[in-house]
């Protein structure tokens, strides 16, 4: 057990083509298409967000997921929380979780959040233009519980206080959540998984005691819960139907809220803006985020979290909602570095992560030499970058010094010419004085 809060970033397993999106939006669609087409809605509005270090990646590539995990761990993230989708056994965006189950890659603790809502054409869970409908019945609940069991049994699955953690996005949408969760708990106890901490998201206006639904605790899912009619600003030139909040005010509001009577896990977000998905007149923007202010917010939430609690970040890679820790061209790795500072982590050193359960062995034995090689390559790359920056600084100093020398030489020539001119003028004056004396 860690002697501090567990640090989790939500992770969208979306960035690869799937047959569902091919049919709905065109062959090869991923949300990178939305990301790059976003445009600023007013002066100073930061859009589009363009990825930097990891580029426009494809999550079918295991090296990408390994790079994400290594980057996250170096900056203090203990686990990814992957979104999980279930529509009567149909599991869109299943590639990342399937690779974890089958190969144990990436080698990083994980948990899941069941995103139990309709899939609609505009990613807003509405009942309009529904692409996949979320439905429930007892037989499907049992089948779903068996699938969840296969995840909870995985040796990399995150445990806090010895208990696997499972998030449910819209527990209030389940017909009888208490009965379903009780059935799942019995199923998982029989499988020797033990007790599972089931966490209810505070989403879509539901901020009730989670025990009313049979859950153990609640989790904020910021920016859900921000009052829609408060802390709004009206940037000049912005369409009046866009909702724009001031990030600074939202942070102050969040930190001033009174604690609730039940166990709750707090959530922060580096930035949030769904302009890539919604566009002019329909966007919801939290304007004015900076790495410094985000880092201060996260540090305070982390400071006041109980040692056996969770600190949640929304999100690692929600690029179409402009909520990402992954580096972009505008800020580079500044948000990641702010995350590390808030957690008191040195990104250049090895960072311990939430432990795998005692005695567990990953499904696929890792090639230890390959890991050592990657560590060495990363260390060499960092040294090369440091050397390159140092060399660049030295080169600039040499160029400045050479420029100073050239200027000094030019100044010396000018002074010499001025001195020669003065000598010549002085000689003429002496001659004139001599002639005056002779004449007198």
C-alpha cells in the first residue's frame, strides 16, 4: 500500500480506426480529424491543440502505449483509468484493454471507468442521432460482470487498500444499480477477487450519496458540477451561444467547496474545451488555463487528499475536449512538468508506481533486457538533449563574444582614425601659432 494518495489520469482509448466509426464518419476516422479542424472562436482562444512529442499516434501500435506509460510514470502518474464500453457484449474501442489482457502491455497499473451512456453522433450522450443505445437486462448484467471479472483478476489491475477500484460513469442511469452491484460483488467474491471499491462518478447533475446506489464512494468528474450560470465570461467577438468559463475562477470555486459527508475523490483538469467536437455556437470552453495555475490547483488537491484516497486528472489524452497532459506544440511538456512538481516528483528519476498485487506475474513475461535498453536509450536521449542545449548556449556565447570582438576592433579603428585626425589638427594649430608668433 502506498503511503500517499494514488494518482490516476483518465485515458481515452479512441485514437485508432474501428468499424463503427468507419461506418458513421468515414473510413479511417479518428478524433484527430476533429482536433486539427478546430478554429479559435474569439481573440486569444487557444485552438487547435496540436500534439508534439507523441504526434498523431495510432493506439494499435504497442510502442505508442509503452511511450505513454513511461512518460506518465516519470511525471508521477500511478495508473491510467481506461474508459470501457459495453453494449450487450459489443465493446467498441476494445483494442487497448484487449492488448492489456492478452499481453500485459503497457506494463503499468490500470483500472477502468464504465462509460455507460448512449453513443450519439455528436459525442454528447443525447437521445438524438443515437448510434449505439445503452440498454440493460439481468442476463446482460451477468455477462458484463463476468467480463469485468477478467479485468479485475489481471495482475496489473489497480488495487487501493487491497481492493480493485471500478468507476461507473452514470450509475443513476442503471435501472436497479444496487441489485446489479450486489450481484457483481457476490460473483467476484466467489472468484476470490475480494471486495471491490465501486466508485460513482458525480456526473450529469447527480451529486448524491453513492451508497444510495450501492456504491462505496464518489468521484468528481470535472468539469461536471461547475455551475453553468456562474463564472461565465463574454469574450469580445464570441458567439453568445458558446459557454465560456474563466479557468481561474473555476479553480477558486472548486477549492472553496465544503467537503461532503461521504468518501469522495477529487478531480482536476489541465484544460477543457470541446470546440473540436462542437464548433461555433455550441462549444463549452474553460478559458485561461496555464500550467502554473493548473499545477497549483493539483498540488492543493493532492495535499488535502487522504493517504488512502485517489487524486484524479481529467485527462491524459482527451484531445477533442482539449483536456490532455500529453505535450502539445503550444506548451510542450509544461503541464506534465507542473504535474510532477505538484506531486513532488523528479521527472528525471525512476518513479515508483502503485504496486501489483503480491505474488502476481504478468500474463506475458517482459524482456528485461529490452526494458534496460529502452531506459538506456531514454537516458542517452536526455543527455544528448541536455548537451545540445548546452552546446547551443556555448555557441551563442561564442557568437556574442566574436561579435563583441569585431565591434571592439571597429571601435578601435574609429578611435585610431579620430586620434590621427586630432594629431593632424593639433599639428596644424601648432604651425598656425608659430606663424602668429613670427608675425607679431
